[in-house]
C-alpha cells in the first residue's frame, strides 16, 4: 500500500513515510492510493470480532506490523492532546509537544495536559484558537528537512494513521446496530458524527467506500462551515470562530474536508490543488456543481446551537439517565429531530465530566470522578505562546534543544 498527497505534488510514500509525517510536503494530506473493497463474507467474518480484533484486521489492510513511532507534535482543541500525552508519557524513545488554545479548552481538559510533568512531555499554552495553533504545526511539517531530521510525526487527524484507526468505529457501530447480515441488500445504518476538524467523518466516508452500508450525518455547532459546504457548496470562512459549549468543535478551517473532496472527486489531485489554493488565498470557495452534488449525496448535515445542545443533554438525562457531553449532545440533537425509524448510532466523543459548565447550564448535576477532582491539586507545567511571537520558531528551538539532549 502506497500513500499519495491529495494535491499530487509529491512522490508516493510507504506507510512509514505517511506515519512519520504530518502534512505532505506540497501542503496536501496523505491518503492511501487505493481503498480496499470488502465483500459480504469479510463483513460477516468481521462482525464476530471484538473491537480490538476488528481494529487489528482493519489496520492490517493498510500497514506492516513492525513499526514503532519516535517523536510527536500535536495541536489540540480539547481531548487529542491529553490522550496523546497519556499514550507516551515517560517513554524513553519519544518526546511529545502539544499546543493547546489557552482558555478555550475546559479547565479539566487543560489540567489533564498541564499536570503531566514527565520530562518527555512539553505542553504549550497558546494565546490563540484551534485554527491558529494548526499554523505553526503546518509550517514545521512543510520544512521537509527539519521534519526528517527530528523524525517528526503528528497525532492530529492530519496524520493518516489517526483516520485509519477511526475507520474501525464505523464497522463496530454497524455490527452492533445490525441484527443480521443475511439479508439482501444489507441493512443500512445511519451514523451521526459530531464534527469539528472533519477527521472522524473522513473515516466514515472511507468505511462507506470500502463497502460498509452506512448513511453519514455530519453535525456541527455554530461554527458551521461543513454544514454550509454540504448544503450549499459554500466552503468559506465566517467572520470569526464562535465560542460554544462544544468547544473542541470550535473550528473554522476543517482541513480534513480536503480528504473528503479528494475521495469524492475520484482522487483528482489536480482539481483538489486548484480548489485548496483558491481557498488558501481567499478563504472562500464555491464547490464545482458536480463535486457538491456528490458531497450532498454522501453526507447529510445539521448545525446545533448552544440551546440545542443543552436541550439534548437535558432530554437524554430525563429519558435515559445518561449524561451527555456537549459534543455528544450535538449528535443527539440531530437524532431527536428525526421522525424516521432507521437504525441510528450517535458517536459520543467525550465524557461529560470534563464539561461541568455545560452540564450546569443544562440544569443537571455534574458527575465528577475522584481522579478528575484530584487534578486541581496537582502541580502544573506549561510554556506560554504569546500573540506576536513566531510560534513555529519557538517550537523549532524547543525541538532542537530536546534533540541536543538526546545526543548528549
């Protein structure tokens, strides 16, 4: 399996090349050159696997089995940073650099990152939003010599490996929601995806292309660029990022839309480069009519306000005694608005324990585990990134210093 850029301006790489990277050198995103197609017998066999077994089978289609990562760089709008830190903290062969948008995550999300003080964990609190912290990361990966010298890789959904593992969510959800695979045609399951940067919905589009009979719904908060793109072909920035209760989805530039458009264009890298260059210059793009038609046939979409979010949180608690996080509530809002009875799965990306303000706003009582409460008494450590600083240059200095310590 080889991987190519969505913009077609760089040579194909193997999985290791895609893994130890972020953006492709031409500014595009790596995607597998061919998407495997699965038959009914494979789906039937996979349906009996546990989740881990399913992930293993799926990943074996895309990767060799003998790779170990070395050095990671991640921007986070909430949960990516803490989960990435947890996976590598204390490791001797890997350092992690995480940028978080200061004050735009919840206090608990921020503490989950800043209270980790192992020597291989480096957290930067940037005075900017989620889109702005992506920029220095993009600059570092665009410097191919620097990225190779320091074995940089990304744990954001910029990295293909993140998308690849998320594909398994859709197969697992489908098998949980389908009583039988013995009917013809196979039953369709609708999967509702809270959507920010678009990585998870991209994974769903790939699962669909692999032959999984799912209907996809991308649900956003008031930062509705993906909704406008699906509905009207309008991939254009609004005036500014709006702060919402679903803070991890407060994103105006969902870079994974590029991957979705590449898939739907028939892997037309020349077209994607033209479109993305136009968007980069003007921050405004009207999709070609044919491409918009394919997108609207592939995805449904919906936008949820803060009022919609707290309403869904409240209703879910009243009816099920289940406490939704505000991001999960975005998906539940869509479900509650639908009159049809198609089998449906709403993806729930986070724990309500991290979003106490949203829970209180819904008139509900937060459920806070003791390990979360303990964070408030722990030592914290982070490095500020102030407005006006060259954040990419600051990161270069830190990464270079860590590399020197390794050599010493």
